[in-house]
């Protein structure tokens, strides 16, 4: 039981329990008899009242009371009402009294709170009485979420203004900063007020500044109390977040396969030829462009979108002289992997930028914000973030607070991002990668239980740093040359191995990559790779990927030919954390036609254990796969893979017959 | 979600409680039980990263659950009488995770379950009680454990649930109209288990759940209500089952959830609250579904749960040295299952049933 010490009862206690049990049992038996026989006498209602007052969660008893009230009210004739107009009132008054006694017994009883709402909806009780009641319960437990919910219900029912309720949260917070419930309600009310642009809440800058001041008091009073930090995080989000999605990256500027990366919110939808305009000399019109979201679910949303252009033949000739046209499109990719890819080091040669090839290292093109109106807001936002940064540096100089450090890291990252999106040509602001990385490595040490969280954040910042300039990215680019004389293939491979990466990010900078080596990291997910539409060779060996459902994003990579997933953790885990992110009958993201009907089982392969592998690999057109070094990679499973992927030519380095 | 029904049985609200079910009665089934941890006994090696010195007292927990099932007249059982079907689900699922559901007479359970069904199609918490979705899900889950869903009149049960969807997509718990995202989860989970999800307006149901999303990325009972780990489980699982996890800001919610782990290794349900074993389930399952479970320290949590065992008489409590109950025993064992504790069956984070049961329902031929 919650909070009850584990000790045997004394004989006296035992006796008392037995007496209570007998009493309660008798109430229950009597009550059920009345309920089943629809007896609504005064005596019956009294038994029911005793029952809910000693066991407030006995839902059937509350239901019975509602039936009884309805029965009694409807049995009053109009003449009764005329002679005694208060009789209805007194019936409901009694219900209010019963809920109060039940709540006194258990102020977390859903049944009792709901019964009171039912009475209120029928027009009984006054706002003063309800606010008084709430005062009692919120004093008893300032975090009682039932009471807070009830307060919102009463406020809405009695049309209390958001401002009045906001003042109540201010009072509660001033009383005690450590009240997450009050901060939460504040965020709800303030969102309404800001959204409706109520007088005094527009423009938002003044309000946000005041809120910041309020929450700073809480944070500086007790930096280790979490209550204010989440509110602060939300406030910063209001300042930092880009309200409308921005078209941020596109690659290539012109070409056969135009890909667009959108940022500013989780995912976007509604990308189509009317919302995205493409100007190019090579194709005719936008009208026939079909944009597809690069998403593994059916949501119609994604951060990355792709479309295919059809060329005008007379202009195509023209464009051949254009270096950007060397886009290494699909046809070249397919041809290239007709030889087996070897990930051995000797195949890779350091990349030297030569004029002829420089066009091949195409950086995705960031699109800058050029809206003047936004620039005003940007200045205020950047200034606020800069102020916050200096404030938290000050806090951290006095105390070693982990959420403070995390907040500083986030602020610095946000400032960098704001500068990038709004960069004017003459600006050369400091970029804070090193400081942020240091903060995260420090956090891993001071807060070991959450070290994997910080490590994921660290990885994202590290990748931002690596991809931030052409110079830093080139350090990780290699030429892949096949030794066979017949081959004329030459890939540029991005090698991000041995970086302890636990998470992938900054994909928007890497949309052009065809060959990617992420081996010897700590990845357990490949989310994001779906945006790299030109990828044909991918090395994920020696990571921590634990389930085939984690490979779902790869299903969207139509050019992928060679995949190395050797030395991971496939088959080593009983819990699959990607189970619900990939499409399957479990989450109703596949149609009724999703079945293995046309697939003949292989001896020793249990269908229910390999559906993830089946659903991933049947959609991949791989010619080469390395899977050695995983628990699951035994002979039967390999036979299964060969059957699922008829296109496969090499499995674990062995040429298939 | 049954948590808060049970949470209501607070020590400060119920003056006194018999804290333990007496163990004077000898167990007829005890002989049939073999310890799950026999190999681990002799070694203090790490298995899957867990030190085996701190062990799960599997056999004692089985005995404890069976003893609770037999008691009907002590105060605790009387107080819980109206949610007996929830108690049965917690106990039986725990037995299944421990590999011991075979000791239960399934026919007896199934016939009792059917007696709890109301003419409307919904189930009551016990025989003669009013129907509510809270009890209807437990009934379906128990039948699923025994592969006996087919004893139900599927149309009748599903129509009861379908009839509780409101115009805005939300669900009422019963005919009296209380609305809560717990009921959205229950309706969606129940209908999915019955292969009837297409009978409701899923799009509106999802939209309502999303309207309950908060500043911290979590979810509350109704729009504007504070985030709470139990409520978050309901909403995340409902979104998972409907293929709508993209509606969640996984990094934001994941950070809030991983910050539920406190110094002792246990998890709390809201900021600045005490840890409690039941959150091992609510928080862990949510983190698992959004693929952020590596953000907490699993080893410390395992230790916390094991520390809450009654090593003498079996059962698990909310905090070390508190009185045990079936509810916390279930959530402790289910939490350990999600933490890949050796010897336990795997549990599905969304349907809250063993993975083999869920696979049988969705992939069975």
C-alpha cells in the first residue's frame, strides 16, 4: 500500500480490522440489494452515503446516487414544487454534502469529484462555495491534480476570466516556488492569453520578459528544484522557436532529384508544388511536381521531402556543361554497386579537392531568412537569449546545478542556430560548439544516471560542428576506389567512424552523400537517414542496433544497395524500443493485405519472431549485406534473408549462387 | 488505467489497513513451483548487466499472488471488492510474466469473468457491479492471457465501447459521462485486442489525445490538465496503437520522463514527488515506446525495484519497507520485464500484456 509500513498488525489491530471489514461487507451487501431492486428510500440512500464515505471509489454507489436523484426529482409533481420550491435544492445540497465527506476521506477519489461535477452541471452550488472548497483541498495538498482539474472545471463553468486564474497561480507560486502544478496551469492560461492577444498580453515580448523575471526568482532560490525549470524551458521555447516552418536546406540546387529539408517544428505537412517553388532552367513547370514526405509512418508529415523533376530535353544538353549537373543520380549508383563494396581501410583514400571534382562535394544550400519583419523579432529574441546566457553563466559560477548547465548548453545552441538562420553577410559571431560539447561531457560526469541522454545531445552537437564548414567536413571525406581494373567507380565516402556517436543529426547538411560509413559508434537508431535519398552504400557495423524495426527508415532509401549491419545487437534483446515506430499490424499502420500469405516458412524460423525482419528486408533492394556478429545471424536466419531478398548477391562476403 | 483507483486507497485516507495477507494457510500449489533463479543462485556474476546478488524472489511472489486470490473476507479484500477484476488482471499477468500462469484454473477464471458482464456488453469490477471501461479492458486482457477472447460476443462488447465515444473524439468511462484520456487508451486498447479499432473514429480520438498535450511534452486527463506519468502512459500507448507516435515531441517528453528518476534509482510520476514502484511501469513503458529508455539508469532502477520486495513473504511495495500489494507487485515485475531482467517473459509496452500473447493476437495465423 502507498506509504504503509511493512509490519505485522498487533492482535488488537487485527481485531479492529476484522470488525471494520464486517461492517463494510454488510454495507456493501445492503447497498447492492437496494441498487439491484431500484429502492431509493431515505434509508437506502443513507446506507449508500455511509458506503461512499468509507469507500469513496466504489463507483457503482455513485452511479446509484445519480439514479436515485433523477428518480426522486422526476417523482415530484409540479404541485409539490409549488408548495415546496426548495425541495429540489435540498436534494442536491445533500449530494454536495456527501461528496464533501467522501473527499474528506479521500481527496483523490475520481468518483467523488466527478459526482460533484455532475451536481454542478445541473446548476447547483455557487462559485464562492466551490472556490472555498478548493481552498481547503489545495491547502491540504498544493499538488493535488484532482483539485486543480476541478478548479479549471469550475472556472470554465462559471466563466472566470483567465486573468483571475492567472493571478491565482501567481499567489500559489509566491507562496511556494516549488509548485509544478501552479507553473503548469500558468503555462496553459498564458498560452490562451497570448494566443487571443488579450489587452496587456500583446505584444508578447513584454509578457515574456516579466515571466522570465518571475521564474528566475524560483530558479535562483533553489536551482535543484525542478518545478520552475520546465516552465523556463517552455518560455525559452516561445522565444527561440520558429513559428512558421522555414525552408532551410535544399540539395541539389538544380538536378534530377531535388530534396528539401524543412525545419522549425517537429514535422511539416502540406509540401506541394504550390507551397514550394522551384526555379530552374532545366524543367518546365512546377505543376507536375509530386512531393513525397520522407517519413516511415502514414502521417503525411516529415522533416525531409523529395520530388522528382522531369527535364525538358532541349535544355538538358545545355545543362551538361553546368558542373552542378554532375549529380550522381540513380543510374550511376546502380551501376557502381555491381562490384562488391569492401569497407576495408585500404580502399579509402584521403580526399583532395581538385577543381574538376569540387562540384561533387556539394554542400546543401542553407536558405537564409530575408524577411524584414522577422528581423526585428530576431533582434529581440537574440538579445533575450544572450541575456539569459550571461545570467546562467553567473548562476553556474555559484552553484553546480545540472539543469542549469543543460539550459546553458541549450541556450548557446539556440543562439548559434538563430545566428545561422538570420545571418547577414557581414556578421561573424562566435560559434559555441566547443563550450557546448564541454558542458555535455561535464554533465555526463556529474549526472551519471542520465549520461546517455547527454551523450545523445553531445553527438548531435558534434555532428553540427563537423558539418558546419566545408573544411571540417572534408576532413572526413574519402575517395573510395575499387581495385578491379574494369571498374571506373569512384565514390566520395563520408566516414564518421569511431566518434562514439550515439545519435545521428545534421542530415540536412549531408543530403548529397552516396556512401556513408558510421561504423564503430554507439548508434541504436538510424532515424534521420531516410533523408539521404542518394545513399547507396551504408556501413553501420559495430554499433548497438538491437532490432530490425530500427532499420525502418532505410526502407525509404530507394538507391540503397550495400548495407553492413555486422556486429550489432540484433537478436540480443527481449524488448524492442522501435516496435511502435515501424509499420505493422500492432499499430494499425498497415492494411488488411499485410500478411505473409505468399511466404513459405523455413524450418526453424518462427514467424512471430521474424516479422520485423521480413517487413524491412522485403522492401530493400539490397545486393550486398553483412550481418555476421549478431546473435540472430545463424544459418536458418540467413536462409530466410536470401529468400526474402532475391536481389541479394553477396551475404557476409560470400557470393550467392 | 487502474493506478489512481488504487492510489485512492491512501494510508491517510483509509485509517487503517491490514498490510499483509496472512500466510498461515498452506499453499496447495507450492509444490508445483520451481524457482526461476536456480542457476543465478550460485553466482554473483552480471547477467545482462545485472548483478544477481540482488535477486527477484520469483517463487515468493507467485505464492503471494495466489494467497491474495484466496482471501476474500479480510478488510483489504473487502475494500478492493469493487475492483476485483483489475486485481485479477494484475495478479494473473504477473503470474504469466513469471511463467506460472499454468497453476491457475483458467476455466474458473473465465466463467467468473463472464459473470461480471453487464447486459449492456460492458464489464463491472465484480459480479453485480455497474459496467465501466476500466473493468472491461481488464476482462478482455485476462481472457487474452488465456487465449479465450473467443468466448466473448465481440460485437456486444465492442458496441458498448464504441457507444462511449463523444463528438470531440474523447471517450466517457461509462454512461454517466466522465471524460478522461485514460478512457481513450482503454477504448483503443480494448478495441484493438478485439480487432475492432475501425469501428470508432480513430482520427478524432487521436486529435482529442493530442489536445491534452502540455508544455512539458506530457499529457493530462483532459485539455489543460497537468502531465502525470500514468496519464502519459495512456496517451503514448493510445498513440502507439493507432500509429500516431509522430504526434509526440519525443525528445521533450523523453527528457521530462527521464528526469523522473531520482537519486535512489526509483521513478516518480511528477516533478518533485516521491518515487514509487508503479512508475517503473508508467514511465518505463512510455520511454520504451518513444525509444528513449536508454536515457535512464536501468541498473539503478532494477535495484530499487528489488529493494521493494518483501523477501520473506513475497510481494512488492511502492517504496522499500512499505506494505506490499498486488498492484505494486505487478508493476514491479512488469518494470523488471521491460528492463530485460533475466528469467522473465517480455511484456508489450502498449497493450500491457506479455509479448507472446500480443503476438498471438496480431500475428497468429
